């Protein structure tokens, strides 16, 4: 009769017949928000989370939130940048020194020590954040960063305490590679299960977390096969051999100085960007993450990408665990295994960093500062109780995830502010 | 015929704005008791918006609604139901895993002892209603197990159960065969004879002329005219609807079929639940011809295409391209062998909406030179190609780096077409290539498909639209319940095809 | 005879499923052989039986009956591990670990918090909202339950406070997931983090490093005098916590609500096709708010049982992934009360076993703590694809 348009969904109705709730993955919505508001939304998220956290401080303890945050800021070592004076810094590979505005000597500057601590934690958080971010880009939520991080640690302890007399370079490489692979394999299990039977990665990775935690507790626990040789009643491992410890860049090797793992993390950020934007692997991962159905129709193997993305994601976390052990922890106790949180904080880091390399760097710095600044060692107990403050960190982290998850709130707030500014 | 009957519904000066468009611009509409008043217009003319306002799903920005003379505020579907309005949506609002009776009584359930659901009473009530209005359907059957025609009856019963006196049917024949549509018209006559008033929304001129008492034509949100059905011709209605004389047929020369390019032999395919959806399908597509595959939705077309393109594993059978057996290859292998595939849902399957146009164009070949080498991607080369194809296919609304999701439907489809055709396929499989497009875009797609045929490619056109099939194809196959039940020339009538599509006059498999 | 036997035979599981049940039975038999009272001191029969069970399970799983195949494989592995441990340990030790009545009683104790959370999760997911925050809501219930019982000197007020706290956490989840259309997984994760932060913060703030006091009034046990002397049943059911009985009662009750009342029909409609529910006048937002809030209250009740009914103290993050196990039980049980209850009993039993093992070997017992999580992993892997979730679960509904 005529070439009048065939029946289509009327205005705004979803052709799937499931109602207007168009199936939009988190990643999709995410990048929309990203384009829309750039850096403003994460900033506002942070401010909001800190504001609520401050309210909690005020209501429960009656203490001034500003003073508390200031103490955390100082505990994180940022005050170091304000201690400008006439100092000198040593040049690498020589004994020569040159003038430098900041004091790099730990004996003289407590702030320098604190800042080193913050950067050490930042190193870990960059990597665990990248782990979560990479899985996100493939449309998966890797909640198992903690387990993958721990499996990297456990294997690195095992390698790092064995093979006495091995060359330092090769020993470190071996431990790092094995730790990284351990994380990759653990996450790979979740990726494999998702790819083959469709098991939701959130449940499988959480279960794998607990399996690793209990396995680790068994290994290093009393009577466990990897428990230390000297104190039979204390549940921790042997110390990492000297030769397998990472070189220190800045600070006292005995007082946990900043190790070269920091550069590894920076390199990982670059690698993350390159993989996603300049390789066919990244293209496939992103296509599957945005729209698995269209990727499949385009000839991309969804299952393969699920598996690969999870394995790479786990590799970042496993790497974090390995360099933490070789860089500053040097031993693992069952207590560390049960209470460690750095893998989980990676989730907030990735979400706040909007899964971009640069974003992950800055939000890792933020959470690194929070974690260090609220630790028992760094926070001035006269101002705020550190045990309380470390829970405050968890609280702020939860708020960040909550607010980031609902980017709409933030966008809505932003628009209102803008409208008011225009009016 | 019903001029003297009382007016039951008046919608006066309705205006509804959405961001960017005015969906209804000062539209007035009235309905008399026991009449069928058709609402005619193209996609996007504002028919569904008007009905969604009537059903309380949208709220008008201006205007007034009166039911039986009383002004009503229809703030929600509940309010509309209470005011005696019922609606059968184009996409059924039924819950597949629940029974017919459960679907019908939902939210107005009969109870026992105040708290318990009285499913027996519900089934009894449904039985009574279906008898009274001649709507045969088993109240205990699950919705997912009954036919589309029966599902539509369930929708009508849902409205009648809620004592609807005004019933809006949104494109009710879109999912029906011509025969089922005939049965629906019978039901409509039965309903009106018992006093129900019906708003019949459609863009199909012939059925409007057949069933309606009065016709209101909408175009781009504006009321064009309300006229009695008596005396209205299809041509005059078409002019009112589109605003110009419509092109009735696609211009094309006679086909010059060459060698067989795609041979499908004895294909059997199971769906996700393990049910055999394709049962021994064989056909051949020659170079230089368009083979149309007609059939009602859900008769195995989707599974057939998926199996032919490697997206779904097949139980048995072979697929050959230019004599080469590609059955066991993966999806990419099918593309590499010379198949092009325009998937049936461009937004969900055809494009990654978050990707740029350039990235979308690369989805088949990003893994090989020149797009990449040893896993290293060359974004600049993707952009260069995209710039070329955007010119060639007249994609408007953005450049190579524009997000595909930001394009209009027609331009999105051009991107998909460009991608598939640029790979110089031997056979192009186009599934519902014009679904949801406006007239201009449809013309473009149709013209391009004919051009590809004239270049010597084979085209397999799968469509639910008989008009499209008949105006484009050189041969037509009809698929019913997983089998090819007949082959027709393009001169066949819709009625002939319709009979085959419902399993009437089954024939031996076509070659 | 035959007239009676036929309907019974017709009700027995058919085909593959029957084979799978056989595998499960054989797997359990493998374990049972090696345990008291039989205590066969050879590994051979158990290994053979376990192997048969695993093979049957794999065979069935390959042919498509994945859920029951996984069950059979799990039963076979379970039988093998148990039989191995039994044969290498002394008979005396064995008899102290494997006291069937005590094991079953412990199973009920461990299954109860899971059952509360899983039943709650059923309401949420049936209405279309994924509730991955069950874990956090449980934790809220555990802390606020014990805090309430302490400050108000009453176990039942404590229980109410706990339940209310879970409801509040669920409301936050509901607001973000339903009103703001946030990703439900992310907002659930946020609830979990927040719960750890809130409870940890207040725990330190109120109780410092000493922990909760030991004299807090706890939820009482129900003593059934008449059953005490009955062999086997007496030790199991004679003295169970009130919350266990409530959980047992809730299973048929929630089943009736979900499948036999208009409310249940409407909840399910919202989870299957929210638009359809909307067009017949159901307020989808309200139903989802109600269901999510209810799920938080249920989960919190389970958490409160943990702190003031079971261990009578609180420590940071004490729920230890139980909310996620409950979620797995929900999937495993196909979003149905009786199914998920059976899954909770399975997980409860493995916890009970792990808890009794230190008598056998200290370090192996630590490893055995991982057993429930391994079982959950197997269960989730085996069951997906066979379990059909509510069609619209996880999708925010936008009204026009």
C-alpha cells in the first residue's frame, strides 16, 4: 500500500516492552555523567561525604570537625609542603647534594615520615583502584580486590621468604610476578564463572575473598605450614629476606620509607590508559562493557573479554599485594589478613576516580591520606581518637560510594547551583 | 451512524510538551457511546501521547478532559481506571510467568477471609466475562504459553474486568496476522454493540476505513481533521496523514539473479530453553536478488538469523557462502566469509551507543590491519575511514568522534549500513532494517538495499511488515513455526501471505 | 498395592533429577559410613561411593540438570572430605566431633541468621530490587540490637531497635535505588561499607576497646520439657532460641504471603513487569519501598539474633559475609521460601561442622571455616542458568 513507517514504539516507550526503564549499564550512565560534568561531580561528591562525616563527628563527640580534619591532614604529612626552609637534597647515584626548599630528612621532619606513609598507601590504592576500575570498564563489579590483593601478598611472602641466596633482582621479579599471577588467577575464576555459567561476579568474588582470608589464616596461623620458625605461639610469617625487599627511594628503610613500588603504580596508571585507549584488547573490553549484546553481534567474544578483564583486574590487585609485602610490610600475620581494608577501599577509589587513570591517581591520594591520617600512629590522640577516626574513614568511603552510585543526585545539585548562579 | 448518541469523552485543547518537541499541540478529540473513533497518524504524530494522557500516564500541560460531561483529573492509571477508561497497549502489559486470571485481576483481586487471594473466584469471573463478550481464553493458562492474539484478548478482558466503558486500543493489529485482525474487528463490533466506546489507534489506512465510524487525523502533534469514515478514501486519508502524496512502491528494475551465494540447508536450531525454533529450513539466496522472509514475530526468524551468522549454535544443517561451508566458524568467521548483517535492533545489537561513530564502524575489523597491528590500535586510521563513510552514506548530526547514541534513529541505521556494506559482503542479511524510522530514512534504506542488489550482492530481507516485504523483494518466503511454508512472487497479495503466515495451506519446502 | 504405589511413583523426581538425587544420596552415604555410629575404619568404600556420586553429578550436569548435578557433586566431595578426616582421626576424637544431635542443633543455630536475611532478600528481589546490602543491614541489626538491649535493659526492645536500624539502612538503599535510579549493586555496596563504618564508629565511641558488656539480657531459649527425653529429637529441639522458632515459622508464613495473597501477587508483578503493574494502578515505588524496607528489617532481625541470641557480644564486622551467603541461598532456592530454607540449612550444616572441628585439629579447623564459602561458590556456579530470577530485578523503574 504505502511505505508508511512500520509500527514502532510510541513516544518514549521501550521496544523491549519492559517499560521505559531502558537497560543501561552502570558504565554507560557513568560516562554520560563524566561527559556532562567532568571533574565537578567527583569534587562535589567528596565535599558532600566529608560534610556528612563532619556532622557525625560533631554529633557523636561534640568535637570540631574542622580541627579533626586538620589533624588528619597533618597526620597524613601534607603539612610537609608548608615547612619551607633552607634544606639540601642528595642527587641519585652520587654523594653530592643540592639546595632544596623542603626538608627530606626524616630525623628532622615528622611530616616527611608521615608523607612517606601516605604515599606508600597511595601506591597500594592506585593499584587496587585500577583493579576495580578495569573490571568496571568491562561492565563488571570486582568486589574481590581484597582477596586478590591478599593472594598476591600470600604468594609474595612465600617466595620472598624462600630461595635464600638468589640474586636480588631476580628474587624480587619472581615474587612480584608470582603475586601478580595469583591475583590474576583468583579473579580469573570469577571471570571464568561469569563467562561460562553467568554467575554474578559480585557474589563469586566476595566468596573468594573469604576463602582466601581463611586459607591465609590457616597458612600463617598457629601450626600452619607457613608460620614463622621462631615463635610457635604467634601467628605470623617469617620475614622477607633482605635481598627480596624493594629498594627505598625516600626515607629510612627500617622505618618504612617510600619504596620504588610508587613508580610501579605510576607505570600501572600509564599501562591502564594505554591498554584501554590504544590496544585492541581495550577496544574489546570497552565494547563488552558498554553493550555486551552489540559486541557479540559485532563478532567480539564476550566470554573471552569477561575472563581477560577479570584476570587483568586481579593482576593489578595481586601486584599491589606483592609490592606491599616486599616494600614495607615484610611479613604477614593472620591479624593483617583479617583486618586489611586496602582492597575494599579500591572500590571507592575507582568510583570516585570515575574509572579514569588520572581520576584514580587523585582519589587514591585522597584515600591514602585519609587512611594514613587516621591511623593510630599518625593521628594526634589528643585531638581525636584514632580508632574512631579509622572508622570515620570507612564511613566517608561508604558515603562516597553511595553518592557516586547516585550520580544523579550530584548532577541535580550541580544544576540547581548553576541555575541559582544564573538567576 | 451514531450522531445522536451521547458523548462519553471529550478531550479539549490538549497540549503536551516534551523537551525539544510539542507532542500534542492544541488537540481536541471526542468519543460517543458505542462508536469506534480511529486516531490516525504516522509514527510520532502524537497518537500515543494523547492516549497516554487519557490513561493517566502523562499529564497534559494545557487542556481539559471530560468524561460523561464531568471534568476529570486523570493523575494516574488508577484514576483513569476509576473513571471507566481502559487501555490495550501496543506492547502488552502482561506478566508472562503468571496465569491469565492472575494477570486480569491484578490490583483488583477477589479475596477470601479478607486476606487470601481467591484465585477460584478470579477464574470464574474471567470465564463469565470471556463468555459474555466472546473472548475465548483459558483463565488458568500461563500468559507465556498462549498466542499473541489470545494475549490481546487477555488485555481487553483486563479492561472489561475493571468495568471500562471507554477502551483505547493502541496499534492493536501491529502484532496480528490479517486473519487475527479480522477476529479482532469482530470482537470490536461485539463490544460496541454492548455499549463500549472504542478509540482505535492506527497508521494503517485500510483497517481504519474498515472498522471506524469516525476518523481523526493527527500530524506532527496537530489535529488535521476529524471526518466520518463513510466516504473517506485511502488516498485522501494518506494525504491528510503524511501531508503530501505518498510514494506507493519502491522504484526498482527487474532482478537479474546470478549464481547462488548463500545456501542454507536443513537448518535445525534450538532456543535458550531448548525448544526447537527452526525446524529444517533450507533456501538459497542468489546474487542480484532480494529474498524476503515474511512471518509473524516469534516464528523462528530471530533464531534462524542468529544461527546463520554464527551467533547461535545449530543443532544440524549447513550454511554455505559461495559454496564454502562456514557452519562451524565463529561470528567473526561468518563476517570474514562475506556475510553482512544489519541486526534487528540497532540500539541494542547494532551499535555500541557509547562508542563514537568511528569506533562503531570498526567493530568487525579492529583486530586486523589496517585498524590495528599486533594488538596495537591506530585511532587515526579509524577516524579517516569514518570521515569517508560519513560522506558516502550522508550520515548527519555529527562527525567521526560523535557518540553513536547522539544520532537520530535514521542516522544510526546509516552507520550500521555503512559498516556492513563497506566490507563488501557477498550477502547482506537485513533484519527489520526500517523499524522505527521516519519516512525519509526508510526511503534511504530501501533505495540503498536495492542498489546493493543491483551491484550483484544477494540480500536476505527479514521483516514483520508485509508492505515492506512485498515492495522490496524479488521472491518471498513465508516462515511459520520454524518452517518455510511457502514461496510467493512479489505480486502476491497480503491475504495470500497472511494465510501462509498462520499455517494455512502448508506447502512443501521452497527451494 | 499398585493403586497406591502409582501416585507415589508419579511424584518422585523424574529422569535426570532422579539420577541426581541418587548421586546426592550416595555422596551422603559415603560420609555416613565413616562416621559414628558405623565408623568403618577403611577409606575405600567411602572413596568409591563419593566417586560415583561425583560422576553421577557431572553426568547429570552435562545433560542440562545443572542445579541437581551440582548438588550431587557437592555431596560427593563432602562425603570424601568427611570420610577422609574421619578415617585419619582417632575414634574417640571422632565421636566427640560427630554428635549428630549436637550437629543438627548447631546447624539450626547457624542457619537461622541466614534464613532471616534470605527471606528478607526474597521480598526485595521479588519486587525487583537487588539487595546486595543485606550484609550491611544484618550488621546494623547486630550492633543496634545489642546496643538497644544494653541501654534499654530488655532483649525485646533491643531486638526492636535492631530491626528498626536495618529498616533505616534499607530505606537509604531504597531511596537511592528506587527514587534516584542509582545502580542497585553500587548502592547496596555503599550500604555495606556504611554499615561497617557506622557500627565500627559507634562501637568504639560507646564501648571503646573493651567491647560490649557481658551482662546484656539476651533473647531467651524456648524449653520444651516434654520432648527432652525423646532420643535424638530431644537434644535438637528441646532447647532452641526463640528466634530459631520464629525463623522456622516464617518460612511457611512468607510462602503464604508471597503466593497466596493479593499483596504477594502485587509484589511479584512489580518484580516481573513494573510497567504492567503501574498500568493497573499499583504504585510500584510504594511496593518496592515496602519490600526493600521489610528485607532490611528481616536481615537486621537475623543480625540481632547473631549478637543477642547466639554469641552475646558484638565485634567489628561480625556478620562476616553471611549476608552474601544468604543472597546465594536465595538464588539457590530459586527465590522461594522453602527452597532458600533448604539452602540455608545446607550452609548452616557446613558451618556447624567447621565449628566443631577444632576438637579434631586446630589448624585444619581454621581452613574449614572456608567451607561454607566454597559451597556457596559451587552452588552459585552450578545453579545459575537454571534459576530464573524475577524478570525486572535490578532495573530501576522510571515513571513517566
